[in-house]
C-alpha cells in the first residue's frame, strides 16, 4: 500500500493499487493494443510544444524553449496521438474519467 500525501495541505490517503488494476483489466480498445499504449498517447497529448523542462543548471533559462525541429516533432506526434485517441473514442473504447478525481478535496484560493 502506498501513501499519497499533499504537501501543502498535509492531507494524505493510501492507495493499494486495486482501482488501477481494475481499470487496466477492464480496458477495451480496437485501436490500442494495451492500456500502456493508451496512456502513452495521453502523455504525448499533454506535452508542451514550446518549452522543455530541464534542471536549472542545464540551461541559462528557467523555461528553455524547444528548437524548431523538436517542436515540429512533438506536434507531429501529437497529431498522430490525437487521431488514435479520437478513433479509440469513436469506436467505443474505454475512457478514464479523471475530471472529478480531486473533487473530494477542499479547494483553497491561491495566496499571493
């Protein structure tokens, strides 16, 4: 069992991984060969086209920009991932509902 803790609010919960195992076991798709392939496409879709993230000592900028070639490569990967994802949904594939995952936690306004 893994303890998951929110550092700022000091809230925590335990995750035994059962929900994840059930999600993987019930995953259905005619597009993706596995749940891992599906998650890999979601990761590609979440990438930032403009900035890459690196440790501060690796670059002069806090937000290093991608080169034109890197940006083009990411955009091409995103287009292919978006097409596979849309086809997956159109064919009735499984979809992860994460929009309400944190709805049980109290929301706090940012302090500046």
